[in-house]
């Protein structure tokens, strides 16, 4: 379970403080698939950074499986991430000097676990890259790289997976494949998936939608009722750059 | 697949996977990292070569120490052994101790067939000389048959100088000898001995025929004893010590001569060690700037590692492991080169060493070179590496600039710790390698000062570039100069690396030319070029008129009186020698002094007054005045007004110290530690030195030949020959200095490459972006040219100016001579370094040409 309690993030700007997030509060039950949406500059990425423990809040707290992130120092948070958190980034963020399988092994190796290779191979098979394990990132297409990143995200059996615009750099077909994979792994593993995007089509795959604007939660489908999600999907463009005729929107 | 149960946060179970990760992650960067870390390569090579060489020489000295001395115990004196000494030697010989004698003196050697003359070092030896080692002659029989008649075995150089050959007659004083062979090697003599003064070996029994010793020429009488292994030479010496001291006999044991030589070698290697140390530090700067570049490339990877659970400690461990491995490789390569150089060194310095050096691997030097190298590489690499700790995982989501991502708090404790360790390491290595801790601190402080000055210049350059750019300038120039101050600029690292290189190279060059220049200037300042010495009192006037009759002016006729100190301020020398200050060489030595009432131009008064009755301390003071060289006065711990009593060949003479002189000993003129007021010494037995000016080499040779024929005991030196000899020795030394200068220049290349590489990525990115916006390759090339030209000029200028300061300091405080700046050569070095910077900069930037705009777009 992931709990955000009155999360506020301020940056010093000139003489005063600029609030990027204000009193964001919600609870995400274990195993759910949630999308955080909002236009550019609404605070999505900042929120993701706080939820994943990549950054610290100015006020408020995040509880990850009951552990308060505010109480942990940077290294303890890193260890917590290593054990419970997985990441998928827009720009894949594979380590260029490591092969696909080595990239997937990294989280386990950092924990000093044995058998990392077997587990990594298993996951690469699962994402359909069993035959490309010894390729370097530069030798893989964007979609393949993102699938390697997904395999890496799941290799340590995370309690929660954060995906930051995971299809942002992909063509439609590759993007669809990635989303399917995320959904499937969410079902199979019981990991919570938190998706940050401004792509309405992508968001529509989620069971729940949290919308940010100007650093505040302006809509949460869990509290607005089941219709909220459909309403968004049908009527709204989350950003003008996303083509509305994406097939998934009406699905 | 199912989610794992919540587990407590545990430390890593095993470090092995982390090492594996470090190894894999370094995959594409290994070569680059190795290049950066190998900046220490040459420094390590220098240290290993110097240390190994020192160990080799020391061991060779130990192995050959007996042949160094020629016996187990040597007794030597400047006068024939006094009766008690002779009877001691007799009793030893009767007791079965083998005894050899060597009498050495200078003499004019004349080849009557050719008329050639040359001042030679004559060594008259007894049949059993030397006890250890072998004198090798050509033909070999010449040495064996030395004692069979009036034979002379001579240095080959003497034959060349006299235009003589084996079989010719050679006269020494009044004696005539047959040259039977030439010397190939003499145990205990360094090769340069032959350059300094050609050696002539004759049998001891022919010394009287030369009649040279009876004239009171300077000679050294030595007795060599061969002792059984079980006998400690000290047991023989100790009971007779007072007697030997009274008889002015110097004693040397094998252990003592070995210790002296070892000490001299140690001093030399310490000096070279400082050069090696500086090489190593410069390498460290290269490592730091190279690793800085490396770190900038790793920000993305580190951010991802942090996201997927790496602690800052693990991140640091991964990259420190990589750096350590590459540092080890770099240091190991340095060790290999050092060992190679070690095998070459003995050939280079063979002429200066009195022993044959046997080269062997020195494990201690190898291990310490490796350790120091790895340590220096690591500690310099750590400085940029600790910045990786501060890379936030957030960088994976939102990428900051390189500089922003690596920004650290000032008081970040690991950074403070690394900085402290760096300074401590430099100081520790400097102190352990320098001759004295003080010298080590001075070297460390000098390096720190140079770094600081360069850093300040870099900051000034950045500020000037920011303010100085004018809108009217051509675009490429503005852009190039703007690169000097924009974020993530390379100005500081390049100015530091290049400036330090320029500083070292130019300082070495300036010191060298100053020393040589000083020397030649001193030589040119002397009017006279022919020196006659060992002129007896009765011969001085005759010689003087003979020279004038030949048509040449006599520049100086200086009397020489031999003496020793008897008392200083009423304390006898014997009592004085029991105190620490009494152990100085100045207390016990034999002084050859002169008397005159005027100063000569190679000296000036620095304290007190020249002999002048009107200014005597007290009118009642009837003691004759004395003027001492300031250095000797310091050694004797005396000041103006003190009373010094002398023993002038048995006659006591008491003087008052009335002045101290600074003497330029480099001038080819008779200079004296002690100059007396004439009335003190006029009556004493004396010899003369005459200085003449003779126009050309033929005239000199003719005059020398005529004088030798008329006064066989009088020796003469052609100063131009001495100059030639000194120049030959100096050129051997300056070869070594040039090697060092070249070495530091070569060393600068990897350092500079590293510094330039530090911001290469940024350059390429910008260049490609400019291309996308329509810049031609030509324009981009010019922008880089402008940037590197400005950087090169400014850094070389800063380093060169700094080197003038360094060279001035060295000349002033170490060599105690005037500093003359050599602007033109320094300018040339600066230009050369600027060109080098341009070349390296453009080579490093060639990717800008290669990359297409599409690549930039794809990168996003």
C-alpha cells in the first residue's frame, strides 16, 4: 500500500518559495493500477519523485508498505527502492555499457543476491526478448529497450512500480505492447503500478485516475466514483499534443 | 510471479556481484579510464627508476667498497708521514700486514718529441698496489711491467693532448719515463677522473728522479693496509688516534668510504626523487581532470543505479573499484618502464660513478612505486569521484546540466575528507622523498603555491573573458571566448594542467641556461688565460720576466702561504674539535692563504672594513688584520673582531678578523678563504701563482713548453682547456637536465588530453547543435580554434611567468646566484605549448566534425 499524506514540495525561487505540490493526499491499495495525469508543469513528475523516494518533500510524508519515507535517509531510501520499487522511464534509462540481461540483473546484484542471471533470463523471456539477452541497448529498438527496462523493473519483485511516460518515446505499436505488458505484469505479480502520463489513451488503461493541476489533486476517480475515469476518457484532452483519435480512448 | 513479502531493509549479502557489476559497467570506458589513470605512468616510472638505480648503486658500492679504497684501511697526509707514523707503519709491516703506498701530485707532463705539455695527475705506486680490484691497461702487460723500469702508464687522453704515442718519452719534472701503455680502468676512480686531469702511473721508486716533491709541491701521501677479515681496522687506529691527529694523518676505512659515497648517491637520488615526485603530482592533476570528464559521462548511469536501489556507498564503490583497477594498470605500466629505464641509467651516468653498477630488479622500489602510484592515482581520482555520491536519482526523471547534477555542498564531509587526504598525501610523499622534512614541506608548499597562482589566473581569465567580449567581434571569436566562461567550461582544468607543465619545463630550462650562462660569463670575465703554480719563491721573479720577455703581460703574481688554524679566540683547535662546531671542515683544514693590501674584483666586503690603520677597532690593537670568506667565517662561527691564531709552518701568527668577503669562486682566478694584512706574512715561506694573458693556443703551448723546460717543477694550466673540460662535464649534466625537461613536456600531453577531454562531450553536443542550426564545419572549427588558442596562450603565459618566479627563487636561494631571465627561449616554449594545446584540442574535438546533426536530434 502507498499512502501520500499532505505532500507539499516547495522550491526556493528568488526571495520566496514556489510551491510545486500542495497538500497532495491519497491512498493507493496494493495491486492497483493508477494513472497520475495532468498537463505539463502540473507537478506529476515531482509527485512521482516523492512517491518513489527519489526526492524529499518539504512537508507531508509518504508511507510505502507502512514505512515512512520521511524517516529514512537517502541511502536507506535507496535500499528500500532496491527491494520494493521498480521504475520505467520515458527515455528507458538503460545503462549503455551493460547488455540487456546485465541491465536486468543490476537491482539484484546491488543487493548481493545470487541467481540474478536465472531470474533476469526468465523476465526477458517473459517480455519477449529471450533471444536478445546479450545485445547492448544501442543494438535494440526503442520498444525493445523499454521492454528490457520493464524486465529490470520487475526483476526484484517490486511491491510498487512507477512508470514515467513509458510510451512517450515509442511509436504506437511499440507503445501498445509496452502497456499490455505493464497491465499483464500488474495482474500476474500483484505489484502496484503507478503510471505518470499526459497521454489520455495510456491513462485509460488504469483502474484509477488522479489528475493534477497546479500542484493540487483536482480529480481522483476513486473518490469521484467509477464514472470519473470514463468522463475523462470521453471528454477531455489531457494535453493538446495527444491525438484524440487514439483507438484506446473509446475502448 | 508474485510480489515478494515485505522484507526488512538489509545490507548487501555479498560484495562479489558488485565487483562484477563494476567490471561490466566499465566495459566501454576502460580504455578511456586507463588513459586518464595512466597520467601517473611517467611519474611512477621516474620513481621506480630512481629508487632502483639508487639501490643498485648502493649495493654495487658495498660489493666493490674495498676496491674503491684499494685496501682495508687508508692513511693519508698532505705532507710526508711524520716519524711516529712511519714507525707505526713499519711495525705493522713487520707484523705481517701488507702495506702499499701511493704518492699523488700534479706535474707538467712534457713529450719532448712533440713538445706537447699538459698538467697531469701523477700517481706513484708501490708494487703491491692495489690490494683489491685491478688496474686494466692496454696492453695488459704495461701495468704488470710498470715497476720494471722508468715506465709510465697514462690516460689515453694525455697521449692525444701531447700528440704522443706509446713508446714515446715523457718527462715529469726532472725525470724521464717511457710511456708503455694506456689506462682502461682504475678501481675506485670514476670515468670523469680522466677528464678532470689525465692520470699518469709510475713506480714509487722513481719519484725522487722527478725532484718535484723536494720543491714543496702539493702532494698526497697515502699508505694502504690490507687486513685479515677478522681484524677491525678501528682496533688498529684507536690506540694511535691522538698521534695520527697530531701528525695530520687522515684515516679512512672501507666502511667510511662506502658511507661517504652512499651518502652522496643518496643526495643525488633525493634530488631526482623530487623531480619524480613533481612528475607524479602532475600526473595526479591529469588523473583528476580526466576522471572529472569520466564522471560527467556517468551521471545518467548513476542516476539509474540510484533509482534501482544503489546506495551512494555502492555507487562510489563501483567507480572507485574501476579507478583503482585502471590506476593499478597505469602504475604497473609505469613500473615496467621504470625498470626498463633503470637498465639504461648506469650507461648514462657511468662516467660519474666510481663503481661498475650491476643492475638487478629491486622489489622494494617496484612495490613502493606501485603503491605510491596507485595511491596518488586513487586519491586524485577520488576528488571528482565523490561528486558521484551527490547525483540524485531524480536525474533519471529530469536531467540537470552536468555541473548541476554533480554540485555538492561545501561542507560535504567525504569531500572534505578526500581533500584532506589529498593534501596529506602530497605532503607525506614529499616529506618522505625529500632529503629533509623541511625540504619536503618547501616542495609541497611550492607546488601548492604554483597551483594556487594558476587557479587564480584561471579565475581571472574567466572573469576577463566574461567582461572582455565585444559585440563587434566576429561571431566565431565571440563564441570561442564565450566558451571560456560558460557553464561547464574547461578553463580551470586546462590552465592548471597546461600552466603547470609550462611552469615545470620553463623553470628547468631557465635554471639550466642561467647556471651555464653564469659560468661562461665568469670565464669570460677573467682576463688571464694561463695560470702558473707551484712557483717557488726564488723562481717567481725569473718566471715573471720570462713571460714578459716573451711579450705577454703578467696579470697577477700572488704569493701563497700554507697554514692551519691554531686557536680561535684563545681556544685551541684540539679543544674546539671536542665541541660540535669544532667538527667543521673549516677548523682542521690546511689553508693556502695570501696577503695583499687591495681587494680584487672577484670579491667584495660584506662586513667590517678592509685593512686600514685608520679604522682599527682600537688604536692600541697591534694585531695584523685578517679577512675571511663569509662562508668560512660561518663554518668557524667567528665574527668581525674575533682573534684567530695561525700555525704558519711552525711559526705562530695571531690575527684579528677585520672583515668578511663575498667571493665569486666561479671566476678563474686565485681566490682565498683567508687574506692577510701583508705585514703578517711577508716573512713567511711562500710559493707563487702567476696569471698571464697569452693570445692564442699556439703561443700558450710554446710558452708552457719553454717554462717547463726552464722550470720543470712549475705547473701551468691553460684556462681554455679547463673551460673545455668543464663544458664537457656540464654538457653531460645538461643532457640529463634536457632529458628531464623533455620528460615533463611529454608528461604534459596525457595530462592536457585529460583536461581537454573533461568537457569534450559538452563541446561535441554544442557543436552538433550549432550544425543543426546551420553552422558550417569550418565555423565550428574556428570557434574551437579561438577557444584553444586563447586557452593555450593564457595558460602558457601564466605558467611561464610563474616559472620566472620559480627560477628566480631557485637561483637566488639554492644556487645563490643572480637570475637573468631568458625571454626569447621562454617565449618559444610558451608558443610550442600553445601549439600543442591547439593540436590536442582539435584532435579531441574531431568528433564535432564527425557527428551529424541527425545524431543530435536522435539523442533528443
